[in-house]
């Protein structure tokens, strides 16, 4: 596998929860018992699609070859009141900091920044067996209820790593070397551009249990905001950082002007995100052990940094010079800065109802059938034995326009409404 193939920080996947099992039509058979009665068991519930954080992962590489995730269906009900087996959940492990977005709208569903599992799609409910439909006047029901479909979605996974501090700068300025010096991280280091093809995280200890997380963001170049070089693949990782360490090669060993490098990188940050351009920065002048004042105009560089209101620290990743002071200063700055950004969900229950999509209502005699993909998914989520779930169901019928559509079709008090096998008497 080529190194470039490891740059996977955004990908699309398809997920589907399991369908509920069907209820059974069966009757009890026993010697000397002439009327055993209905004994069809209920179907099992379908498995959920559950996301969990894998703290050992730092890329979405796994999803390069895995794009479809389907939970197990519930088992069908059996005779003698045997309940079908519940389908097993499917767990999807993602790196901490992964955003789960709806592929169609691009809206954020969940920010996987904490350790809590997230149920993205719920499995369908198992159907009732015929024993559930037995009444005093219907003692031998010859029918059962099918299970409901599990929810399904196309998702976009986007990794925005969780780090307090981001080391940014042009290729080969020493970001990885600095990270390896101040933390336990061991990134790949070599004397050529783009040796870092995925962000590296390191925990920087500042005494006792105190410390912060630093990320070595792979080298940016001019045009990164439009995708040049490694482009968007890594600009997104800077978004959560509370403080940026802007590393430059103060020795100018590759013939670049440190001030021009800073201007170029900051232009790309601004073009990518106006908020990101305002993020606090500390200028880290690396390779100071190789600095030749006759070759680099240090006075002009320091004036440029001061003019922009940045702090300046001279360090050497090769010798360790200035790194302790830098870590101490970073720790002090972090105490005064806001916490890491956690993105809120952009999809609420009300928005899901408003985005219900196409819903149709058709009439057969005095029964009105309501159909649509959203309606089918809704029926799989409702627990009619739970008051809150039932209240949500009633609100959903109103806000989605189903009640208005039924009224328009001539549905009045006493008529029957059927939503994928679930029937109720219409009362306005």
C-alpha cells in the first residue's frame, strides 16, 4: 500500500438497522386438548447500528474497504408462543473526534467526541403473533403482524481530531521533530517533504496529571484551502485546536523566507475558515541552532511578528533548546482559552419530522392507509406502551402534515387509519 493511500479522513458509508421479525400464525396442538387456541409468538426486534469511539484509531482508513454496515434482522416468531430472537447490534468503531453527517443534507448528526455510544439507526420492532389478536369474539385469528423495517441512512464520516494545540507550518520545518521531543509520540521523521501523511497526536505532560494534547498537522502549502498538496485532508484537523503553534524554519536552509511562509499559511487558514484565521498563534522559530544572522534578517522577522501581535519562541528540535520554556508558555496560554469545540447536532426531532419526504394517503372504504419511507421508519421507533413515545408519535402525525392530509381525504371521527399494519380510530 502506498503512503498516499493512508490519507483517509472523510468517507461515505451506508448503514442499516435490522428488520423486525414477523409474528407467527400457529395454534396449540396437544393430545386430549381439542381447542388449544392461537399460540403464534412475536418476532424479535432488529439490531441497532451503534457507533463507538476507538481511542487507538487516528484515521478513517478502515472505511476505505468497508462501506456497508447492516445489523442482524430479528428472528420470526414460532409456535407455542416462542419469541423470535432479537437481532444483534452492529458496532462501528471510529476515531475520537469523528463527525457523523447526513449524506443528503450535510447536517451534523453526532460529534463522536465523548466516550458514549451513539445509536444512529434503530432496528425495526418485531411483529405480533396471532395470539396477540385473540379476543372473546375472535378466538381463532388467522393472521399475525409483520415486523417493521429497520432505519437506514447514507452517512459521511469526517474526522476532526481532538487536540488542544496544533503544530502547523510548511513541510520540513520540524513539526514532527518538535512533537517527538515534547511528548511520547513517535511520528515518522525524514529529510524530505510530506513525511507525515496523517496527523500525529501526543500527550504533553506538564507535571503530575496536568498536560495537554498536541497534534502535528501535516505540512500545508499555498493553495491548501482549494485542495493543493494535502489540502482539506488536514485543514479540518486544525478546527478544534484551541492554540496554534506556527512553526517556521528560522535558519532558511531551504531558501524560504520565514515571514513569507507565515503569510502564506495564514492566507490558507483564512480562506478555509474565518474563525480558524482568528485562532491564537505562537510563532515557533525552529532550527535556531543553525541560524546565521548574516543570512536571515532576524530584526525584520521579529518586527513582523511583533507587528501582528504574536509571541515568538526560538527553539531547536535537534538540541532541545527552548522547548521546555515553550511547553510552559503553551500550558499557561491554554488555561485562559475556551475548551475544545464540540459540534452540536444539526438534526433535531422537529427537523426530522419537517424533512419527512413524500407521504401518501389512500382510502379503501372506511380505512385510510398512510405510506412513505419516513412513516415506515417512524413505526419502527415507536413504543406504544410508553407514554413519551406515544406523545412523540402524536406530535409527529400533526407536524408532518399527516393529520391534515387525512382530513383533506375525508377522514373523520370513527374512521380507521392504517400505518403499516398499525391501526387506530381517527379522532380529531
